[in-house]
C-alpha cells in the first residue's frame, strides 16, 4: 500500500515530514533571490545579509521543531525528517551559480496529492536541489507504491524575474514555475496561488498532470507575495480561516461559498532578528491540522486560538519562535504525507 495518501489539509494525520534547521543560511545574492525575497527591504542584491543565521535562531528553532515532532508522535503520527545538508556548497547550471538555503520548509518543496508526490519547479535558484535531502524518503515512498514525479526543472534565467515591477508581476511565464506551498488541497478542488512563487504556466502544468479527477482553481490578485498558506488556512469541511488584509469578501474563492469564514483576528507579532522581517505577521495564521478537531497553533496567537475554540476546534499550542526571520510557520515546516480518508467533493 502506498505510504503517500492525502486528499486534504484536515483528515486524521498518519505520517508527516517535519523540517530541520541545521545549516540554515541566507543564500548568496542573485537577481532571483533579490526579486523574490529582499527587494522590498534592501536597495540592491549586494545588501542581502548572506551567510549563516544567528546561532540563537538555529538553536531555538531546532528545539521548537523537536517539540513539534514529539507532539505529533504523542498523537500517533509517524514523523520523518529530511537529511541535514551543507547549504554552503556552490552549484550551478549552464547559466548561473548559486548556493543553498535550508531544509526548514518541506511544504515548499514536495506536493503530495492522492498517492502521488511531486517535486515542484521552485522559483528560487538557491533551492534548486533541495529535494535531494528527501531522496531516501522519496525512494521509500516510491517502493511502497506511490507515484513519484518531478516537474520540469526550470532554467530560471535572469529574465524569469522582474525587479519591483509596476504591474506587480515578479515571475514571468516562460516555463512552469511554482512552489508546493502555492497549493492547498480541498479534495477534488485544488487551490493554486498565482504569485511571485507560482506562475500561470505552472498552474496549467499542474492541472494537466492531475487530469480530470481534479479541478485546479487559480487564486489571483489577492497576495502578490509567495505562498497561499499565510492567506488561507483550511480547518475542516465547512470552516476556513482567511486573512482580512489580503482577501476582500468578494475575492473569496467560489468553492467556499457555503463555508463558514473565520476572518483571522488580530495577530501577535513574534518579532524578528534583523532590521526587517523576511515574512509578514500573517505567519501567525500558518497553522496545521492533526485532525479536524485538533489544530497546532502558535502559543502566542491567543486571539486566533480563542476563535478556533469557539468553533469546537481543540488547539495544541506550540512554540515556533523565529517564523518571521526564517519565513515559515507550522504549516510551512511540515508536509503531510498520509492522512486517513478518501478523495471527496466538498462543494
């Protein structure tokens, strides 16, 4: 039986990958890194704070991830981890040279849908070979019966990226490019955020690969930044949390027409170590579901916890202290590989 079997974001969890922070660093500057992550905060690529993260950030995050893994295991979840990687090693294509970033956010790299796991064609050159840290797991999943595919490896030429474009389109449409975290699974419906980490050609590639069993819906013009899971968080059938800053009522995806919308309340800022954050305060709504009645939420987000509990969702509060520095909350640092349940239509 395939060890990969997941159809949504909430069915009871059986197996999950939790990231590691060892060796995390800011990559060497290039046009893509500047356009995607830093051009709002620094004047030029040379101002990107390249190098290892502060030791305190690494140690505290390692502790937080171990606590998360222990929490999941206490709920009967099989926890897997990627290999530790030396991200300082340079690598190149025929057109550019880069070095690595981290294995902190497996949600960005791998996209399980049904019994298929997809290595996605990521927008950031520094993360080009990040899936190699998961190869032992991917081989095991393949041998169990899962479909293991990789999207076309993008060239990521300089003209892929627009610096501070007037129309807000950072990522050009030359080839399929998207991060796995641009995608949320709602059974037969798949949401795909068109943003600086996911282009239109990537959306078309995903729909074509998934075939007629799935409906891939573009989420456009709500959030030009990177990933969808700091804007929309799925709780259970009929309940979704949405950022009121990024999504207007008339922009709510049509598949949620009959769902209860919990407009995310005011969030607590966890802070950051630089003069500016890598991620917004909306990392606070980046939580994940162990099952439909149990959410893992940052322990400082008391307003959100209260609103979830009002809706009969139990909360396991947990620490993740550097979400805005490392750009990843609980949904980002995990990827669910297997949940109980079957493919359903929730509309």
